[in-house]
C-alpha cells in the first residue's frame, strides 16, 4: 500500500475507536477536527520510510507507530494554538480547535490524542513486547521532559533560551522519535536513525522560522509573524533571513549525510530533497535572499 493511504487508514481506525458510540459528540467532533484534514504528514511519512528501509516486517506495528507520532503532533498543535500559548485562529487553513469548539474541549481533545497515541502502540505491540518496550520509550522521549516537545513548549516560558536547544526540543525531538520508531517497529536498532531524524527536525524548524518571518497566512495556513508578536526565539529574527537560509541549506546537507547505511538510503535522500524543496522552494529562497540583501 502507498504511504499516505497507510497513514490515513491507521489514523482513521484510531479515531473511529476513540470517537465510537458513547463518546461525547462535541469531543468526537473536536478530535476529528484536530486530525483531519491533515497537513504534510511528514512525521508519519518519515516513520514509514525508515521502517521500509529496515525491512518493515511488521507493517501493523509500523502503522501504529506512524499513527502515534502523528496523533502526538496533532495534540501538540491543539495545545500550542490555545490562548495560553499562541492564541491562534487558523491551523491548516481552518479555525483552530479552540476557536471551533472552545478552550475546554480543545484542552480535552489534546489530552485524548496523547492517550490515544500510546493506546495505539500498546494494542499493536501486545504480541511483540521485545519491540514494544523500546518503541514506547523512544516515542515518550520525543514528547516528554527533559528534551521532548513538552520541553520545547516550556522553553517559551523561560526568559533566556538557547535557540538550538529550543529547536531540538520543539521540533527535532518528535522527528527523532518518528525515525527511531520506524526502525524499532521493523526490528532494527534506532542508533543512527534518531540522529538522522533530529537533524531533519532542526531543518524543518528553521524553515518554519523563515516562513513565519517572511511569509503570510495564506502561504502557511496559519498566522504568520507570530514568533515576533509573542517574543519567541526565531532563527530568521536572530540571524536575519539570509543567515537562516544559509543555516537551512547546511542542515539539509547534514540530514542527507546522516542517512544510515541501508537498502533504502537513496530513496530517503530523495525524500529529504523533495521535502526541503516543498518547505522552501528554490525560487522562493532566491526572492527572500534578494529582499534581505
């Protein structure tokens, strides 16, 4: 099966169970709104790509890992958009969950998605405990403290922030978990894969910083200029657009160099190049460089 249908199928099955008869209707609607329609689904795509490169001998477990990573990402977006953080009105071109369903249901929906993610892993890995235990630990490390996305959000509450630490926690950690989970689901060692995912996540966050500083809401599908408005760390603000673009290009090269030796290495490098172009098209980079000069 192709990658995106696998991801959407796994997410659909998880949401169907979570919103089954007996679930409060508004909560069910909020959960579906948080997950569908999705964005680029880059984290679960990464999970599947790594699993395939490692053999993907248990596709059911791989699908659960990919779904879990995306559910955790969606949960983080729901919470990130709330008034206590970004107070965002749009996400993926639609009203954010708290705007559509209220703050209380947004908080509960985010919490429910976190629980659902680990339920997915537990159910799929029940017959394969040798893989399940490290898989749970790897995914948990990507979302918790001290270095996961919870810590990334918490850095926004500090008066002094190291930009690298912030990027690695806010975005890199879940990319690392996605890559490591893909390897573990396929019975391979996560060593090397987590480092590859971390670098990819850092590049992704730098691209997001540039887009936030230089793009608009129509391009991004969410409000632009939020980092400056909220006083949050931003690579383009700290080093200028030209400096951020140079950092982004360097990170993309490091990501490609970090692909561990495997049967699917060439396909993974191609995926990285395609994703880097999707995030910041070359033509757009040239225009930004010209404007920044």
